[in-house]
C-alpha cells in the first residue's frame, strides 16, 4: 500500500500478505493487515495466493497467510493451485527455512472441519522449515461478534512480534485511526462521452481463445423463466433455461454455473442520489501504485451507471472496514463519532446489533449517514464498496438430454428481519425479475467443475439424496445416466423430500415417467403431509419397511 507524502516504509521489513478467499472476508482481513502495516510504517504487499509466484516463497522473510475454509474442509478457489503445489511430496524440508510466518484462518465452528485449511497449512509450513511467529488464529463466524473476536487480540500479538526487531523510530508514532490511508485508484471524469462504446466490448458473446470465464463470460440468452412451486407456496422457486449455442460451454453432471448479477435500477438511482453522482458521467481509472491492476472486468472508460449497477455490491452487508474508512472520510462531527465507535474494537456489539444481525446493506447505511455519504470522493468508491461476486448454481440438466441448453433451479431468497424492508438475495431476485417473454434477455455466465462427482462407468449404481432444490445436480446425473443407455438405468436411486406433493415436488412428472420406464427408483417424503409431530407409529413403520425393501432389492439387483 502506498505511503503518505513524506513517509517511507521502514527499512529491512518486507511484509507479504497472501490470502485465499471465497466470499471476500479473507481478502477484507488481508487489506486490514495492509492498512495496519501502513500505520506502523511497514512496507506491505497483498496478493491472492494463486496470483503469487509460489516458487518465490523461498525468498520471502515474513509472510502472513489469511485463508478461509469452504465446504467440507476445502480451500477457496483462488488458492487451489497454491494448495496443490505446497503439498508436493518432493519439496525439501528446508524449503522455507528463511521465512517467518503466521496463519490466520476463517471458518465456521458449526462445521466438522472447522478452519481445516488454516490448521493444515500451518503444519505444512512448519514441515517445510518455516518459523511460526504465533499459533494459528482460528476466526469463527459463529462467535456472537464474528471472526474479529479472535482476530483483534491475535493481530495485537502479531504486531508485537513483527515490530520486536524493528520498533518504530523515536521520531515516528503510530498513525491514528481517524487518518485515511491512500486510495488504490484515481478516478478521472471525462468531459465528453467516449465515441466508441468500450463498455459493450468488455463482455462478448463468445470467446475464441477458450471457454467462457469470469473475465470473459458468455452472454447467454434466457429461454424460459418458470415458477415451479405452487401459487400458494411460501417459496418462489424458478426453473430457468439458457441457450448456450456457440458458447464453447461444456459441462457434466455435478458441475456448477456461475452467474454475474446486477443491482436493481431503483437501488442504483438511490445510491447515485445519496452520493451526488451523475450516472451518465464517464470516467477512467488509474492505479496509484505501479503493479496494482485495475479491476479486470471493468471497462475503460466506464460510466457511473455501469459501475454502480454491475460492479459495486451496494446490496451487501458492510464489514467493519467499511465503517472504518467511512469514519475517516466523514466531515460531520456526530456521524463521524458514531462511525468511529462502530469501527472500534469496543463497538463490535453495537455494529452487530445495527448492521450484521438485521442484515442492513451498504446502501441503507449510506442513507443513515447522509452528510458523510454526500462527501465521499469518487476515488474512494472501489476502496469502500466490494465488487459484486458471481453466484454459483448447480446445473440441473444434461447436455445429452438437452443439447445446447443449460438449466438451473433457483430458490428466490427473501426473508424478514427487524427492518421494515424484506431482505432479498441479489442474484436470485435479479434472475426472477427477468422475463424473456417481454424481449431478449442475456445473462453473463460461465461454468466450472463442481465438488460433486459421479461414477464414470454408467453401470455403477448410485444412491442420491436430494431434498428440496438440492435435487438439482441429481436431475442432471439421472438424465446423463439414462441417456448413456440401459446399463445405467437400474442403478439410479433417488431419495427426495419436500413440504407438500402439490406445492414443491420438483419434476414430479419426469420422475414418474422414468419410474415407469424402469430407469429410476424414487423414495419420497413430504414433511407437511404427515401427522403433527412427524410420522405416526404405523406410518413410520410402513415407511421404514418400504425403505428397507428398496435398498434390499437394489442391493440384490446390483450384486
């Protein structure tokens, strides 16, 4: 991070922060480390683990690893290449003998493999000769104050360790919290609208260099957007189909599609009004430091309208760092005082009560602090507000059954907190609002391998358990296996559960037809069609007997 004028990082102390982040929390913590290093006159670099040349680790004297654990003990997507490399068996045990390190983990203690990635990485770095400055930090989402309850004291100990050999010179002091750190980018407004529309060129229909990706998604035409739950059912669930003809997209059962959503037009308008921005104004972006890339998907030049609608996640719940920077930028005494309180270690319970528990959004917070919002410099937008992240959905169809088509099953997220307005999931509500019957609709998407794999040999039996919308990837697998021929058909057993047969029994007709053809064994359970308190004694006995018969029959058939 760039220092302020007249300030230079302390000599002989090169701090490298490497992160693996799935939802942005680990990246946010890494940038906090960078800010705290700047306040202590330390030079600091921050990079995603997979963007760092891992062979250079042998030359790094001081590295802080910040890594989340996803799923069932899996590393985040942007550190998987690093993860494979660091666990190579042929790496010498003295590879990192020149490196001091610390590992900060982010996880959820409700999962069995709580902070598994951080713990395993810590052990591996020790095996390779690294020297640990501190025990591994185990941040926990389940703590009532969130991960910061563990991170705050750990960082205090970390800086004591780091600064032990390099204390601050007598003529320097720690930069106080109210002083803003340098922005990453400068934003220069253009006097005229650019003649060539570069915004339309940054996302294309197809990518001749390879399959679609996050940097160059495919603009897939939406073919259908159909509600598949009953009109009286509390949950709106959509079966959405895209046309992927000519896209280069290919997938198998178990893969996921990633979709890049947008903010609503009303939220974009409200945001621009709160900050005094002209949505039609165009700008260019330049990094303040050499080697710092601009956001890869952002076109140059770009309009404020596009920046806010497609890039800035104004519907997200802001983190502590948001309030910290907002306090630095505020010129209103009362608002600044409250923002400083919410960003302090002592104010975390108040922040949780104000923002985290009710799921208050970035936009709503800015509206609560109108004087501060109106004074935010445009240069600070990308420092203050995270970028919209793509959402992943299990693919619910097979190319063998539906060539050139891709289907997903989407539960539209909407729930109530103590706030007046319902909370709405950004991507699911955006998708639900799109109506291809009213005109062409295109959605940016790309595909990646999922964590769910199925046998390569079609005659291998598979038992699948998919309640609710969790049945989506199993539909793709069953379609794929049935299309591969009769050898695969008898080995398909699906356990499906939902609330009511006539409200949320997804693909009932399709399952029934496959059963009739002998291609599927289906076992169902409907939770709201049982007696109060669950299955009655006779009903429970009958269900268990049916289940035992199904499994005994399938075992005998497969044998």
